[in-house]
C-alpha cells in the first residue's frame, strides 16, 4: 500500500494568510487609535480658539465710546454696554466657567441666569495701555485694542 503524505506547502500558505490577517488587524487598530488622538487634539485646539475668538468678537461688537468697562468688584469682569439702553453684557468667571450675563447695568451678578461660554479656571482683564486690554484665560492671552473714542473706562 501506498501511504499518502501531505505537502508542507498547504501549512505554509495558511501561515502566510494568518500573518497577513494579523498585520491587517493591527494596522486597523493602530490607525483608528491614531485618528482618535488626532481628532481629540484638533478638538482641544478648537476649544482654545473658541474662547479667545468669542471674547475678541464681543469686545469688537460693543466697541463704542464708554462701551467697554473693566470692573474688579467680585473678581475681574468685562462689562460691555449696549448703547444707551441701560443694559450691558457682563463676562466673568463663575464656578470654573467663563459666563456671560445680559442684564441692567445696576443689577447684581446672577451666575444662575448666566450662560456658559466655556470652561476655564482663569479669567483676568488687564488694561495694558489707554485703549488696550489683555484678556487671559486657560486658553492663553489675547490683546484687544479698543478703537472707540475714550478707550476703556
């Protein structure tokens, strides 16, 4: 009787196919992880820019004579007057978040009715010059020049 012997070529082909399959699986896993890290970094950068852009845009929108004021009664507050209406937009730090509150000028702060702009542990407003403000948050510092006559009051 003739005995049948198997060829090692079949086992070799199965081994090569398994090796390619494992390599493809590792490529997908590491590629997905790299993509996730990239998106998280991009989201973090966008969050940083959102806060700075919002502050800059708000100051520009309310930039009128006597419209931009800095108060330091209960911590730094940026008060942006809404013309001669008696109302203003207040931007201040409350419970680890930068908030805005649109209310009458003579009203007290009410963080419960304020809207959250973004998370930050730091908010400082400094008058660098007669018409230049330095706004500091966890996102960094921005310099804003008040262009209206009278500058910052």
